[in-house]
């Protein structure tokens, strides 16, 4: 994951939700047997569920994978996370519409190209146009703006999958208010949708460089309990892929943290803030 150490964030209050999209780098992926895959083995799951008092679900960005993001959890060293279960699922591999419009393959995250490949090569058959990659739902154009087309049907399918994972942890005995959903870019957009459409109040949702991937009509489906779920919003002000200004057009009003000079990426300061934010909402481990 591309991480930078930059200046302090600026707190921005009562701004509409930012509109945004994903990190675009492609590691080497294994095609999962199921549309969605998890990086935990059954025995590991059974052991972690038995001891877990909280649950953090991390949703990656376009073209990424769950296992590639697992190092994130090593940064959360506070005692409150000793009994936290982490999950880093991978999105299914699907054609992505914005790839039809991409004309250049680049090898840096911030250039806003929908296909970013190592050594200038794609990992999906060498096809530049309409390339398939891990994707939670379809993205029609990059950069994502307030007026970008939305794939609500694909989004709602992905939301149902996230809800199934949350339901599983609640059935295993974890309090819903100790469950946190976090995501970057496309994963951040899915995070926002998943926590707002879940029927219960969760511990929180953290959106990194995300956007509002649904129209205002979906707002009517948000329950009173879901509206009480805290949402943390962090975004780089120099993001060329998910424009910072596009967030002004979102249907919700939230407090956000803006990071000057940060492009379409996550830096250590954001993750440190996330650790503190979740920690204050977790039961003490002492």
C-alpha cells in the first residue's frame, strides 16, 4: 500500500460526503473459487471467533486484494486490539467499465488510470480495454465526480455480502457496537453503503478516499439505528482519482479530516488516527 508521511490533517466540519474511488495497483492474485474470498482458514476463524471481543472488516480498493492489505493490522498495537478479529476479504474478479476508457498503463497510484500494473504489464491477459480485475461493483469513469454514473445494483449485491459477514460475527457473539467496517476508495464507498444500510447500530465505519456510490433515493432505506453508527471520513486534498471537491455534492453532512498534499493513497497518520478512533469505542482490555 502506498503510504506517505505528510502534514497534519485539517478538520472540516459539516461538509457533504466526498465522492471518490479506489487505489489502482494490481498485485498477483489467485482467482478464488467463490465470488468473494476471505484470507482466513476455517481453523483460524474458529480460534479467533472464540476469543474475539471486537471485529474489524477491511475492504480493499479496485484491483487490490484482501491479503495485500493484511499488514495494516500490525499497526494497531494498543491493548484494546488484543482480542480483535480482523478480516480482509477479496472482491470477485469482474470486468470494469472504466477500463474501456483507459488508454495508458502506468505504474504509480496517483495518476488516476484505472489499470495500474507492475512493470507496465497487466495481470489479466494483457487486455487494456475492459480488463477484468478484483472489483466490488462497476465503476464507469475515472476520476469519479459528483455526476459519475452509479452501479447501484452491483453495489447492493456487494452490500448484501458485507452484511452476511457482519451477521456471522454477531451470531458468534460479538456485540454489533464492537464491529467496525473500514475501506479505501471503492472499498470506502462500499463501507459507507454497508454501514448505512445495515439495520443495526455498529461500532463505526471508516471511509478512506471514498465516495457516495448511490443516489439520494437509497437514503430513504437508512434506518434510525443505522444513522447512529459513527462514520469517520478521511481524504487527501490532492487526490486526482477521487476529486476532493466532488464531496461537496454528497447527500449527507459529516465531519471529515482532510490531508493537504495527499493523493489517492493512505498515509500512516490516517491509520494512526483510525487506531485512536476505534480504540475509544472498544471495551477496555485491562
